[in-house]
C-alpha cells in the first residue's frame, strides 16, 4: 500500500512539472498578434522557437532574458528610420514609436506645441520624405523704435513677421533674412528704407576703330589717334537701409566731355614672298633641326619653313654664336638679351637645338607663325 502511494505521488509531481513548463503566450509583432504554446523558459527562447528576428534597435517587452509570463504577452516592435529636420537641423533616428507624436515625445519634443509638416498622428511606417519640425521659441522683434516680444513656432522669419502683422516695404532690411530659421532667444531687427539723392562723375570709355593702310605691311598695326575717355555727370536717387545701399535709380545724365575714338592703322600691303628653299636639308644641321622641330611641335610645313629660313638668314646667318655688337642680340634667333634662351636650356650659348626651341616659341607666342614674323621683319627691320 505504501509503495502505491509513492508511485501516485511521483506521477502527480510529474503532472505538476509538465503544467508549470507548458505556457500559452500572446506574441504581438508590429500590431499583429498570435497565440503560441511554448515550453521555453525565456522571452528570447519563445522568439527563437517562432523564428521571429529582431535587432538591437527593436523593442522587445518583456526583455529578452526575462522569464516567459504565464498566459501573458510578448510585444515586438520593429525600429524604423525617420528623417527629421528640427529647427533646421537634419537628423535620422531609428524609432519603434507607432506615430510621429510618439517619436517626437521620445526626443523630448512636444508635438502639440510644434509646427509639423505632417499630422502628428501620422503612422511612422507610412511616412514619405522628411518630417519638418519647428519648435516654439521666445523671440524679440525690433521695428520702428519698438521692441516686441513673441513666442512662436514659425518656421521662418517671414512667417513670424506675418503672424505678428508687421508690414514690410520692398527695400526694408531684415536681419536675419526673411527665409532664415529663427533661433530661440534671437532678436529680429527691421531697418526701414530711406531715400536720398546725389551726383557722380563717370568716365565714358572710348571706342577703338581700325583703318586699313596700304603703305604698311599686312597685319602690322600702328596707333594713329590716341583714344581719350569722355565724362558725364549722373544724378540719381538712392534707397538706404541700415547704412547700406539697397537700390539706385538714375534720374538724369549729362555728357560734359565727348570721348575721342582711338584710331589704329592696320597694314594691308602684301610683302614679298621669301625665296624658295630646298626641303631636303641636312638632318644634322641647324636648319634640319628647325624643320623637324617646326613639324613636330607646331605642325608647320614647308611654306612656313621658307619664311623661317629667310628670317634667320637675315638675322644671324643661322650661326649659333652670332652676336650683334650694337644691341647684344645673340644666337640663331638673335635673342635680346641672349640669356632669355636659358628658359629653353642651360646650354643656350652653344646648342642650336636649344636656341631654335626658344626661337620657335617666341615666334608662336608673338607672331603666330614664322611667316607672320617674316612680315613684321620686312615692315620694321626687326621682329
């Protein structure tokens, strides 16, 4: 009999243990609920059993390590990103709140006092774009000698002044600007525009006129008449605000001196064509170096080479050490002074390639082509 009582007692203990481990729990994930049966001992175990995933940003209540409540509830809310601009400061937060109002409350912002770009009861999961928030601020407005206090959640200075009934003229100066976001404790200053008048003497630029001259080499230029600026007196009205000029309007202009055109003579005379030269030059000679360098660096052909041969034949006879005793010009291109050619190489006194490189660069920069330099030489006697 005693043995039978013992067996019954063990069986009863097993039933009690099974009942204690077996629980019915309601799991609510983002508002969707379902009933589950579990033998898990913790919230984390129940979620694993139901294959419910979560991140460290999500809300799980009770906590993951908490014991499973008997016939209780487990709530999971998925965190979502929310883009905010609060008083002009952009930020992105992760929130498990259901509405904008709840999310702002978590940030310490009272949505019933703030100005929002969306409804404060808008669902976070349905938001599109940025939520703009303008919180209440204590401000002062200085205008027309008076200082007014304001408490407003206006998003811009323009909106604040509109709320206060402050009427602005077009030229009035407002600091900070009308489209700026006011800051708590900031003073908005309005400086009214005032008008005044004055006169100013202004120079009138002269025009430049070119006239053809058949006695000068083609392309050569010479000033025949120097230009002289004219003068006029301008009377104007000026609108000022805060010590700054806002606008200016001309009332009257009077010319006191007419400008004199600058006249430039431009030569049209065709210069003689340089004598034909052989295109078959010694590759090792100065002329051979020049011909190849012209082609490689500037794309100049035989016609330009003919002009170059004539030009430097007259200047130096293509001698690397040619020296003009009166001017000091030196080398094949007759650089003045010769040391200018150092920009092309330190061996400028003895190396024809260095002298030719500098000379071609000089011609290209000043006369565009060797034939342009040859024309100038024939007109002036130098280039």
